[in-house]
C-alpha cells in the first residue's frame, strides 16, 4: 500500500493497516519470539498460578496465537479466565495482565519486582548500557538526563528546526506515490538525529546516519552471528557506529564544547567528580537507544493518522481548517511556526491522542518477574513474563520506564500536520502485495 500525495488529496485502507500493524509491534514482538526458549520452570505445589492454559509442552499456545488474530486470541482468553491469566507463547510462560489496576501494580507500585525484558540480540545491537535495559540507580540517573532534554522547555526551541525538516520533505512528496510508513520513518529519523546531536551538523553526522540504517536492518533478524547473516552485518555496523560515536564524543569532550542535543546533556553531566562521569560507551549506547525508541514509534503513529484522516473526510476538513487558520496568521506576520502556535491546535492534538489510543502501536510491554511474586491472590514464578493488555490507554507506558519522548513525538506530529493538511490531498494508491 502506498500513498499518493498531491495538491488535491487522497489515501489508503485495508491492507495498509496490516502493513502498519506488522511494522512497529514487530520490533518488540519478533524479538520476543527469539528470546524465551529456556526458562526456569519451578512451580511450588501449594501456590496457585493464575487460571489459563499452558498448551503443549515447549510450543505452548504459540500455534494458536498464530492461527488466530492476536487480539481475539487474547480477548477470548480474557473472557474465559478473567483479567489475569497464564499462557505459554513464543517459548515462554507468561501472565497476561489486562486490567488498568493490575497494570499499574506491575509498572508503578511494585515496579521493582518486574524488570523490563528484551531479547539479548536487541540488547547487543542497541548497546547493553542503554537505559531501557536497566533498573535502579543507573536507570534513574540516565532517565533524569534524558527526561531533562525532552521536557517542553527543552524542546520548544526546536520548533523551527523541525519545521525546516518538514519543509525539506514536502516537495519530494508532491504528485508522487509514496510509501507512507517509509517516508514517515525518514522524517522521524531526521528529527531523532537533531534531538540526539543538536541542530548543528557534525562532521560525523552523515556516517552515523548511514551506519544506523545498516544496524537497523538487523533489528529483527535471527541472532545468528555467521558471516553473511543480517545479524552479522548489523553487528559489524554497530562496531563501526561505536567507533564513530566515540570519536565524536572525544572531540566534543576535548574541545570543551558539549554541543547540543541529548549528547550535549549527557556530556554536560560531568560537573562533579570524574567518578560520576558517564563513560563513552554509556553515552553511545543511550544515544543509539533514544534514536531507536524515537523513530519507528512516531512514524507508525503518523502513518495511522494519515489513514484515519483519509478515512474520515469531515475530520480531515476540520483539521485542515484549524491549520489554515494558524497558517494564515503566520503568513500575515511573515514569520515561522512557533511553540505557542503548536499549543493552539486542540483538534489536531485530539486526533493525535485518539490515534494513539486506537492504533495502540505498542500494544504490549513486557516485564519479567525478578523473584516469585504474590499477585492479586495468584503466584507468579520468577522468570515469567508479564505483558499487559492491549488498548488500555497508556500509549506512553507508565511508571519508571514510561516514555520520556512523548512531548517531542506529539510536537513533531503537529508540525507535520500543520504543513501537510492545508496544502496536500491524500490519495490512496492500492498496491497489491499479494505476489510478494
Ligand atoms: C508516538 C511515539 C512514541 C510512542 C507511542 C512511545 C511509547 C513508549 C512506551 C510505551 C514506552 C515504555 C516501554 C515499556 O514500558 O517497556 C517508551 C519508552 C521510551 N521511549 Fe517512547 N514512544 C514514542 C516516542 C518516543 C520518542 C520521540 C523518544 C525520544 C526521546 C522516545 C524515547 C523513549 C525512551 C528513551 C524510552 C525508555 C524509557 C525507560 O526505559 O525509562 N520515545 N516509549
Ligand atoms: C564500544 O567500544 C567500547 C570500547 O572499545 C567497548 O567497551 C564497548 O563494549 C563497545 N560497545 C559495543 C556495543 O560494541
Ligand atoms: C502536480 O499536478 C498538478 C495537476 O495535475 C499540476 O498542475 C502541477 O503542476 C503538478 N506539480 C508538480 C510539482 O509536478
């Protein structure tokens, strides 16, 4: 499914939704598939596990999950067993949690008992010192720094830079058929790059972009480190990326010019003693981590927004009117878009919120019990995974690991829609993927 953009507009539907659906959840989901084959399986007899079926030995209910639509797989079990049930999918015993109250316990009130869990291959590619793999003191130190660099007060100055990126992309979409998700990814990637490194391009920027794209190709590959495999190629790119980033970090350290972006913030955190200073690879892993977290997610939401606007003409018209109102004032004053303008887009903001809710692009987050846990009258053994139910409204997660980039994500979506809706019409082009 592709999208033609032309001044007078149009758009896409059914198959399209599958393309989008498979992309981002795929990031988490496929990896999940690779990971959990061996797990401790101890079940004290006197303790009550949640209800539910563990299916066949080893394969569990994985085949059933694939045979059905994942949503109905989970909904059927929820109807039968309630809001907390056990299953065994993709090689690991899981407890599925589907009430907002229970999700809050796992993510917020008893978060220390449930650590985030990712496949080892993902950890290697992103870098083991990236914040999302950690709990405790190291995590909260980094989280504070990352949050600080994405607060509204920190990102409000980026509006015109992000607007420039939009204005560079728009002409290339004119009168052509584009793959919406791919283009949204390119856009979100460029925004992620300025968030990571600041507005001023470094000598290394182009190299970093190039290497990151090579790395990204291996994200969902089998973790088979043999010459020629996608995983091997990705790891090779990761090593080069490590070197390039370290060169940039050292250059910025030596010149005592921390520079902009998250990198500037991470380098700036060395006022105190040297002991506390983040190491080069801690910084590098977190920079790559943030680029990873920032770009597929935002691109996926944007793609859904385009689809929903295409499908709901009245809504599209209302959003267009809202943006035209702002546009005409800006043109009259002969200035660029500002942060304050973006705060006066209530309808467009609601479209974003509603898309985050309905498209639910990260339907699951995974946690692993770090010890045997007594939970709502049930027993969850150490090592079991605890995913939450899709469609509870927490698009940016909750608790210590919640998303620090939510304001930036919304901002870049608003800026794109500001320029896209008044001047472009979306035309759906259906491409038959059947034969591929
Ligand atoms: C619409 C776009 C986005 C969505 C839907 C989204 C969603 C999420 C969610 C649900 C989590 C929590 C994962 C968990 O609990 O396991 C998360 C974490 C994270 N997000 Fe986002 N995100 C988006 C954009 C961004 C952007 C633009 C950035 C860039 C700053 C970012 C950076 C991060 C980071 C660094 C974490 C890990 C936080 C931690 O482990 O403490 N995200 N995101
Ligand atoms: C990056 O390089 C440093 C120093 O050589 C090394 O300690 C670290 O493990 C490397 N990181 C990755 C992800 O390869
Ligand atoms: C796009 O198409 C319209 C109508 O077909 C035409 O008037 C316009 O010149 C085209 N623009 C570009 C940039 O090709």
